[in-house]
C-alpha cells in the first residue's frame, strides 16, 4: 500500500514482525460495518457517485459473506484485517480502490475497535446482570440462615447469610456501573479524523456517526487517533471485577474446607484428585481466583504501553488490543461459570451455628446491652472483655454462666433478660438499622437491589 514511496518490498521478516492478523481478524465484521457506513457517507456528500457506492457496497457484502462462511483466507503480507478486506474488495470490484478516500487506518482502527468492544462489553453486561440476579436469589434463599461474620479471619459477629450475599451484590453492582461508564466512553465515533488532522474533502462525520449508532463524532482529530482511555475504562472495570471475584472465591474455598465445612459446593463444579480418592477440590473457584492476576497484568500492559507515548499515533498502539482481548475472554469465561456455580451453593445451617457456639461472637451484644442499661460504652467494653477472658480460662460459654457468675462481672444486668437476647438469632434480628444484617433490613436490601438493578439496566 506504500510502494509509491519505497523502492523495495518489505522484508518477509518485517512482515511477520509487524502483522497483526492474530490480534485483529476477530474484528472483521465490525470493520466491514464501518466501511459500509463510510462509503454511504462518501456517496451522500457527492465524493462518490451513486453507482460507485452501490458496487462497493455489494463487494463489501460479498467479502462479509466469505468471512462468515470461512472462504476468506487472510494474508500476513497485507499486515492486518483492514488491508486484507480492502485488498479482497478490490479484487471483486476495482472501484474498491476508492473506499479509503478521506480515511486513514488510524481512524479506521479506532472506529472498528470501538464497534467490536461495544459488542463485547454489552455481552459482558448481560452476563453480569445474570450474576447479580443470581446473588439476589441466593440472598433471598439464605435470608434466615445465620453464619459467622469474620474480621481478620476470626469470628466477629453472627450475620444473615443473605446479608453476606448482598455485600457481593453491592460490589458487583459497582462493577456494573463501571461497565456502563466504559460503554459511555465508546459513544463517540473517530471515523473522519483521518491520520491525525482530518481531511480536505467534504466528509460528513455526523452522518457516519449516526449510521454506526454513535451519539456523535469525536471532537478532536488528534485525540481521536491517540487516546486509548476507552480501553482503560474497560480495564478498570475488569480489574475491579476480578478482584471482587478473587475475594468471593476465597471465602467460599475457605468455608468449604473441612476446618469450616458449612459451605457446600456443587459436585458438578468441583474436581477430584488423581491420587487421593476422597478429595473434592474447589478447582473452578481456585481458577477463577487465579485468573485475577492475568486480568490485572493485562491492564498494566496497556498502562505501560501508553506511558509517555508522544502524540499522536505510534505503532506501539498496535499492541493495545492483545491484552484487551485476553482480558475480555477471561472475564467473560469467569462470569459464565460463576453464575451457575453460585446458584447451587448450599449452607449447612446447623454446622454454621455449631461453629458460632465455639466462639464468643455475642460479646458485642452484651456490651451494647450494658449501654442500654446506662453503662458508658468503654466501661461496658472493659466489663465484657473481662467476662470473656474469664469464660475462656474456665472453658465456659456465655450461655453456661450462672446468675451468680454474671452478677460478679455485671451487677447492672438481669440474668433472664440477657439470656433472652443472647442467641445468634436475636443477635442478627436486633440489628435492625438501615444497611445492617437484621432480617427486616436484608429483605429491604433485596427489594431495593432488584429495583436498583432494573434502573441501571
């Protein structure tokens, strides 16, 4: 395509090094979509005659059909998907040589990438919606199931398992919002920006943008071909999503272990051991957790590529899509398997409660009960801490205390009144403030969650 300037053909080793077919051929259909809009605009502005437009459109549609049916064989010597399509078009219809009028590969690539990325992000958004719905269903299913809540991986307080699921609904809903933002950043069309400065020909960029479903053309031709912020917006979403997945998976892996045991994972989403017949391994969760590293690395790949890159286009940017596609494929595969897995997770409520009985997770309830009886919180904290230490030394639980033993530490309290509230159920139920783990609040959060998701959709 640049033989007019060069005396010698490009060396084969250079062709192999500079080609990007392994990266961009997946965008072939979107590239043709962009070209159809471009040639339509060239006809509308009078740059091309109506019969020329018709012939070029027919040729592009034939190329598209060859790609869909697998008859199209791209050549590395033509570097990328864009030149392969144009070359084949020109073989079919010589007027195809006019297609690239008022267009550079720079704005062409930027447009094609946005079109393809938009399709993939919309696919991921639909999958993420299913994941959010699954988590809300789990919250409903386990609303009245009580499990230990942890800080520092130590038992802290009893919570509703529904409340736990809702914590992940909040996290993934923030990811959903970030994905919406990433989609918004794709709403401007670069086509017509040219190599960097636009064109002297009377192109109608608003017409092209409208044909391709964009809100408007990009506002600055230099920024159009140089910026990759819209890719970063996707990567920021993907990175945060992957971090959330890794933490959720880790919880379920730990709670499924024999040392905890009250989370039951579905057999069909676990694997065994080639040597140890008794094993049931949470391999799917471990792989989902492990893939987080690659998603983070792929974001860093682009960030490092962009760092201090001069305006406007540089060939370094050809590598922007390699990490992008890998991240998209990874994120999509994780969401696809996570939703059906989570829908089958069960909780052994009896074992979870038995786990709670081993600890002293109701200590805060005692301290707050003292506060209700006029004791300053710091004093209540001290009294409850001393009581807890004494119980540990004497191998007693709070419910094992006699009225006399309680009176020695907390003469302010009525023994029977305290024992009525000193159960995991009452501990959860009495936390009935907005956003807390109380059963009424969990029901409210589920209802609000479904409304919020529908609004964002």
